[in-house]
């Protein structure tokens, strides 16, 4: 890990996070479509109702097929459950009825600062084929 990546990782680790998330879609995701997906996810009504929230996301090339997938660190209050995060992701992907046969894969874990998720995400934001952003609501 370079000094820049380590600095980004330290910066991200100083924030309080609720969840570590990996977003994957059933369709090929480009960098611009990854950004649109994260904006739709973030602008979902449930996040707007919960008050303070923060999302840091990073799009990276997906090794299993052409395209990208996304990693994120999410801070929200406990009204938003892991199940709701998965449903919001599927809604943002276009699966508005959350049909299981059209389910878009997502992994959501409670954030553990000792596991270094901030540094994991940081290694991708310095790559030339990546996109990222910090979205906050106060």
C-alpha cells in the first residue's frame, strides 16, 4: 500500500461507520452507471428520513466479468436494517418489486474498525480506473 493509499485509509477510518458493503449488479456496470447507482441508492426515501447519514463508495473493476462493482462504508441510524439496505440496493438497480429471481447481490456487514475496511476501500481510490465519492446528509 502506498503512502497516499495509507493516508486515505487513515482518513476514512477516523469516521464512524455502521456498515461495510459490497454492491454487485446482475448487469454490466460502467463507471458512469456505478455513480448513478450510488446516487439512486443514496437518494432513496428511507435514507432521507433517518437524519444524519454518510456514504463513502468506490467503484472498482470486477475481476469475475467485464465491468465494475462497488464497495462502500455507510453510516446511518439503526432504523435502517441490513435487510432494508439490500432492498434499497435492489430498488436502485431497477428491481423495484425486489423480486428474488431478479435479485442483485449485495453483502452487508456491521462495520468493525479493527478489520481495516477503510484501508481496503482506499487502495482503489488511487487507481486510474476507479470512481469514488463521499455523500453526507446532516
